[in-house]
């Protein structure tokens, strides 16, 4: 399994980072975790796309910075099958197709969700196990302003974007090679729907064997905040994810 970071930022794209989108390659399957503005970077990976007949897109939730890239699909995909997976009932009152239909409707869009590409389908998931192609997923409900899910893939990767810190996430990540975790603040903020670096560093088990990749970076952070963050991290097995990075899992 190979991970490529297409968008590692949160909320607003910057000169350095697009918003949430992570490409997963296996021998059989091509998968995107979330579809933020980082999906635009997929145009640089046509040599990867051409090896697959189907693109699977798994959404952790429906905030704009995680779904806006779906509107870019017509530019890159006309011959592929597109499969979009998203949280449905009971977390939401509607399924992924109905929710995205509201986003891709007049006067906000010139085409409906069903018209984005010639061969597109929508699959609801709920907490627990489900399959995306040949990859086994497990979804865990998180704590966010609207329901979001942490996603564990084949016991190799755990994706936990857009959530306040949950200690059980770090326990569930045991056995994976990398945990991608929301990091929006430097220090804890009361009643926040996001996580802070300080909380994350305290929550990582002393004997953790996985690498922690910090994602959903706050676009307000400048050089001073990044320098302070790096000083906190020190020599720990923790890194800020950057667009275009590649990892073998």
C-alpha cells in the first residue's frame, strides 16, 4: 500500500497546502481519502490513474474542505468508474447520494452529483467494517461539529481528520504503520472540535510503533507557529504531512 499526500491542509488552501485529500494505491485499487482541493493535484498523477479502471473516494464527513474537489472530477475522469462512499444513516438523516445532491444542485452547480462523470455510484457506510474494492475499512465515529469518522485501512493506516482528541484513537492505531491525525491548535482549546499538538504528543503511547502524521493544518499558522510546533515535537516520531509526500505502508 502506498500513500501520496495530495492535500494536507484544513479549511482554506494555501500556497503550501491544499485541503484534505490522500491517495492510496494498492495492486488492485486506487482510493482517495476525502476530496478537498487537494484532488486538483491528482492531475499530476495521470501515470498512476491510467493503471486503474475504478476510482474509489471515501469521505470522512461532508464539510466543504473535504468535498469541494468532487466538482473537479469531470476534468480528469470520463472513462473511469467512480465510487463515492460517505456516512449515511443513522449518523445522518440521508445517504451520501442525497447529501451530495444538495451540494450539486442549482444554482450552486451546473450538474447534479449523478452527472459528474458517466459512470458514478454512491455507497453509504456506517460505523464498523466495510470494504472498498479489496481494501478492508473500519469506521469509528469521532467528535466534531458534525459527524465525522476515523478510518482504519487494512490494519496499515488510520486516518483521523477533523476531530477533538479521543484517547481511544491512539489505542486503535496499534498495529498500523501510520496514524494521520488532525492538528489544528498548538495547545488545547476548551470545547474545540479539533485537536492540538500538545494533546497529541501526550496521547501517543510511550511504546507506539506507528508514525504520526499531522494533518488538517491551520491555515492561520505562520513561520512562528510552525517553529513553535517543531520545537514541541523535538525528535519524536511525529511529522507534519506536506503535499506530494509519498509513504510505503
